[in-house]
C-alpha cells in the first residue's frame, strides 16, 4: 500500500511537471510570435517606405472610346501601395494604366485602403467611407479591387471571424452596387525575407486556414460578380525564391513585386471590364 501511494505521488508530480513544461512552451511560443510581429513592424518603420496617404483619388485620362469607368480600391497596405517607389506603381494603378486606359476615355480612381487594416476594418470602416463619406461616384463603382488578409494572418484573426467579416463586405458590395469585384486572395506571407526563423511555417499554417475559409465562402456568390486572384500560389513561390521582389522592409512588395501581382490580376479581369467595346 505504501509503495502504491508513493508511486501515485511520483506520477502526479511528473504529470505536473509535464503540464508546466507544456504551458512554458506555449508561453515561449507566444512571446516569440509577439517578438516577431513587433520586429516586422519595426523594420517597416525603419525602412521609410512610400506609404501613400489614405484615402486618395485621381481622374486618369484614357485613350479608349468607352465612357468613364470608376474603380474603387479597398484593403490594407498592399492595396494602398506601401513599398512602392511612387503611388503610380501600386498594383491597382498599374492595372489601370496597362489594361484599362486603352479602353476607356477616363478612369475615376478612388483608393480607400488603409495601411495596417484587417478585414474587420474594411467591413466596419472602409465600407462606411465608401457609401457615406466619399464622393457620390464611389457608391456606383464599375470595378472594385480588394487586397486584404496579410494583417489578419500576423494578427491571428480566426478563420471564422475572417469569413464572417469578408461575407459582410461581399454582401454589401454585391447587394448595393452593380460592380465587378476582384478579390486578391490572402498572400504568401511565409515568403517575406524579414521573418525570423520558424515564422514562415507558423504563419503559413494561419494563412492556409484563412484561404480555406475564403474559398469556402466564395462558393456562396456567383462567379460572374466576384473573381479571386490566387496570389498565394501564383506569386508565392516567385517571391520566396526572389527577395528582390520585396521592398526595403523585406515584407511589402516593391514596384517589381506589385507588377507581378498586376499580371495575375489582369489574367482574371472580368470580360465586361477588360474587353468592353463601345
């Protein structure tokens, strides 16, 4: 009986040590995660990247026969153009310049994206500005470009929350506009050179969860209204193997990186927009 009691005490003691070890490892992992995210933010600030003021708008004169087109951009720092050498090197501006100005007489370009935004802020703030605080033409866009997700990966947004807020955005845009919508999928965050060791694998796991939630959600919408650009698979390997596609912070794309995104977006531009003949 005595030996049995001693054995149980040793087993309980060993179990407590295992529990404390697991808790310690979890806390260490969280601390490392927080440190890595802070390091990315510090590096971005130190790099002094071009970060166009949000929001902004331009009227661009085209050479085509079609009547003016209105393009609205929503999203995070990649949508606003952080990392470019100039505002006209963002993917949305490049897309307009290379694919739309030859078709339309004029393009009204309205960028409502905000650096650092997550999907919740697009749903709760950017949509509000689009429909209530911006000029009237922002409420009647022909094409909407959305780039969001990277900050939701690093901010550890749950797949459920991401899906719910993205649904809020897409529901509002499909119900209250007639616009064609192009959604850039969650990018390949793992490819960023700035990431500390272990971070690529950690963040890639979070990325896949959001991509799966995104893809499942999109099955609810007609494909002739919303088209997704698979940035993760089309440009992720390219960025991983070619760090020269990144800006000085090792996190955001540079002009060359955004040009690679632009090529992928151009491939899936809605025919109603990209091939319109007047």
